[in-house]
C-alpha cells in the first residue's frame, strides 16, 4: 500500500525536478503549469466531485471546526513565536505565521488524497481549502497590510479588498459553485461533468510535477532557530493538534487520518509567494525548504498507518 502511493508521488516529483534541472522544461513553464493547476484543473476537479455529492456527504462540522480551530491555534503560536522570540515586526510575523499553520493542500494534498480515496477526497480538500483560503490567508493579509499601513486605507477597506481578492480565486469559486449545486440539487450536464472530470484528472500529476520543478534553485542559505521553530510547528505540532481536536470531536477513523495527514504536509508554495510580496523571503525560504524535506518524511511515516484507519 505504502509503495503504491509513495512511488508514483516520488517518481513524478523526481521527473519534474530532472526535467527542470536538465532544462527539458523551461522554468517559465513550471510557473504556467502551476497556474493551470490552481486556476483550471484543481477547480474543475473540486466542482465536478462536489456537484455529484449530497449535502450529507459534503458537510462535516466536526472536521471544519477542528481543522479551523487547530489552524488558528498554530497561526497564533507561530505569530507569538516570531514576534516574541525573534522580534519580528507585525508584517513579518503575520506572513511567517502562515508558514507554521498552512499546508500544501492544493498540490501535494490533492495528489496524495486522490491516490488514497479517489473523488471522495474532494470533501476533505474543499473544507481544508476553505479554512486555509478564507481564514488563514485572510487573517495573514489583514495583519500584514496593517503592519504596512501608514495612513490611507482603513482596516475595513483592507478587509474588504482582501476578501474581494480571495473570492476571485478560482478554487474558492469552484467550491462555492459546487456547494450551490448540492444545496439547489442541481446536477451538471453529462457533457460538462465529463469535461470537468477530464480536466480534474490532470491536477494530481501536474501538481507533483510542479513541486519537483519548483525545487530547482531552492537552497537553504541561512538555516536558523526561526526556521526550525516554524518547521516543527508545521509538520509535527500541527498534525498532533489536529488529531487531538478531531479525536475530541469524535471523528471517524478516516477523518482522523486524513485530517492529520493534511496537517502534516509541508508549507505551501503560496507561503514563498506571499513572503516575496511582503519582502520576507530571506526568512521564509529556509523553513519552506526544510518543511518540504521533513514534511515528506512525516507523511511517509503516516502513510504506513493508512491501513489501520482506511478501509
């Protein structure tokens, strides 16, 4: 079971790395493929998978509350650690805390879960992406912008502009449309459903290929205590917290495992993008690389227990 999941994941990631390293693929195409995954194939996968479900299948309040609560707790711990222990300013703390509390769900999570549980993964992916994009990213951007504020935009304006950007995100839009289809009992036309399914099937392999290609040029220049703090919070503390909260809410065995697995994933590529935007890349890059290495190790360890939790 473990080999069947890990080998194709590692093989496609390795292929992406080799292709970029040997310049079979232009580095600019890696960025284009990344955008295709996040703007086309992943939204198509989520919309098609959600629209075929019933409300009782998709809504899981215990998962949503537990994952959101755990993510917010890790964000607060990461923020406090950066600000108190390493004296980072508000903007730096806000951005760095994202790394300690948000997973690479869109790329690695999608690839692993579709191999594990197929289209059923859309439920967990949707709820997790809602938590990450609507709660964690919004909180990060509001605090980061607040730290840069010297007058002009008010707090309400910052929040409104942030929400507008988030609701233009194709992933969020696809989740909203999928949920509307469920609530209004709308079934997608067969031709549209098949088209979306075909596009969605490209999400996992392309996401893994992009991960491999994105490793080119990533070098740990200044590994320090801050890097280790954020990485440990992300790949070790977060899955432990999520597991504990899900267990306290009486979650099923499958939910316990999937929630813990997603929480153990490395930091998202978006963390590096936001860090560059806010000028924090030098502090963000080392933990991003370290979490990618350690995160895969923790995920591999967790996958050895998949037979215990998944039927």
